C-alpha cells in the first residue's frame, strides 16, 4: 500500500511566500486574543516528560461573560473578522467608518439587550466589552481600505513569481 506524500515547495522563496500569505490571511490569532480577553484565560499547550501533549488553562484576568455570551459575541465578531473578509475592500475611510458604525450599533444593541443572559451584570461591563472588541474590529477593517491587504498580497505573488521564473539550480548552473 502506497502512502501519499505531501508535495513540498521546491524553493525557499515558495516556502516564504506560503508562510507570509498564511500569516496575512490568518484571522485565528485575532479571534483567540478576543476570546481570551472575554474568558479571562487561554489554553497553553506543552509536552510533558513522557512526550505527551498536555494543556494548561492560564488565567489572564476576570471572566467578562458566561459561555453563552462568549459563543454569541464570538459569532458576531467572526462574522466580520474572518479569512474571507481579509480580501474585501472599502473605497475609502468614510465607507469603512460608515460600515463600522453600522456594525457597532448592532453589536451594542445585542450586548445591552442580552447582557444578563451573557453574564454581564452592569452597563460598565457592556461598555468595556464594546470598546475592547470595537478596537479589534476597527483595526482589522482598516486593513481593507483601498484594497490595501489584497494589494499587498498581489505584490507578494508578483515578486515571488519573478524570483521563481528562473530559479538558480545550484553552483554550476548557467
């Protein structure tokens, strides 16, 4: 029985291109940062003496919402911050700001209506969560003005295509 082997990139440039594109498109780290702030903790993984992978819950602050609130808030945030929206665009800052204010208004309404269901016991908790998450979302959306993120990725592809067109084959290549 033959095993399928993963096709590895043939040059360091290809590896670098794959890593930089993956890094730019990856929104998971942003979502994990938001989730850890809401939960007041995060999971850390390590290898024990026997080589087993273990996890440890690290407390980084006070839990701001209950499990239902965490799920609902993360759902709303991930509808904006995800791999698909990274390549979206706004024509200018005003378009981004209008859309952001529309989203923020819906998000604020959701938090205030459901604050007790989400384990948020006062308005200052709602405001804290709103400000914290809005900052993440606003910064993320700023990447989309004038297709900045998409253009950066296009440049990355173009540079790597030029470099890979005639790659050196070794010391004695012509």
